[in-house]
C-alpha cells in the first residue's frame, strides 16, 4: 500500500502542471488514497490535502469554465459552482473517510 500512496502522490504532483485534465487526475489520485489510507495515513493525507488545495485555489480550468459559461449564458454560473463544490466535496469526503479509517486501525505491538 505504500507504493500505491507514493504513486498517488507522484500523480498529484503531475496534475499541478496538466491544464484541463489535472482536476480529474486529482479525483483519481484521491480515490487511490482512499484505498491506501488505512495502511499509509500520512502519505495519503498529504496527497488528499494537496488535491483539495489544488482544487480549491489552483484550478484554472474551473475558472475558465465559469468564464466561458458566464459569457454564453448571461452570467449564470450555477453549473460551474456545482462542479466546483462537487469536486471539493469529493476530496473532503475522502479526507474524512480516510481519517476514520486511519483512526480505526489496530496498533501494532512493537
């Protein structure tokens, strides 16, 4: 599971530089982190946190979609705000479920 968390972190780093599909790569890597959260909570939490910050603040494709929609439908941005909050809600959901999974894991005796 450590390898899965590392691969997700690498793809998250790549998604910062991919213009349009970077948001969807972030969703995919958050889904990968959901699978690995129980065994690697630190790497998975960092990856989901980066995805959340990227989607919240650094997603120019969502802003471009909002501008294009506002230009074509006389200022209505309901669909874009729905997309924005759906993507952010997915990342927040994965983070909350991951924290629950990590907190219910049994501790190893050292």
